[in-house]
């Protein structure tokens, strides 16, 4: 299964529209081009996490936005240095593919924790995504995520 021709992620809260075109780059609002962070050092990285992190993996700070496509777009425009899905195989392709296209067109890196293809037409496909603006941070985040416990909050946590 191959890529489509484009992807659009609309962020209603800030009235932003991310538009990615295969081989044509990525833009946000009024045709302004965007670029990923070049951060390589995890201890200086600000991440966006999807789900509950079962452990601190050495990042500087993190935020939780709650939507994988938005997380990936925030990495694509340099708002964050990388993203980590803390849940295991909980994200559907329709929740991330538009963001994957935007991020890759912006020069970022994204993959499944278990090296499975991101594009799949199989019912029930779920993935555990990790992304970063730089290849060095991406490799570090994949390694750290593989050693993190499952993202489940402690019992009694709302």
C-alpha cells in the first residue's frame, strides 16, 4: 500500500491548517513553510506525549495534547522536538496518517515502535508512534520508548 497525494490536519483551537503534499513540502496558514526542530539532545528536548508515560525517560519537559495528528504537526512546525505514544498499539491510521505526511514533508522522522508499516488497510490496525525533528533524537526516543513500561496511570488516578 502506498501513500496518497496529500494530507490536511485542521487544528480548530488555533484555527490552523497544516497542508502536506507528497514531494511538495508542507505549509501552515497562508502558505508559510514550516520546519522541524533540529534538537538532538534528549535532556534538552521538549516532547509531546500521547497517553500516560509510565516513567520519565530523560526529556527536559513534556506536554500532552491528546491527538496524534496534532502531536505530529506540532513536531513538524518545531513547537516540539519529538513525540512519543505512551500507549501500546492504541492509535489508528486515520488518527495519524495526515500528521505523518505533514511531518515527513517538513523533514521530520516518524515510525512505529515495532518497525511495522504505518500505512495499512487492515481492519484493527493500531500502532505505537515515535517521532522527532532530527534523526538523532528519533533514534534516542525509539530506544527509550522500548524500555519504558506501559502507559497506565497508577490505580486510583482520575
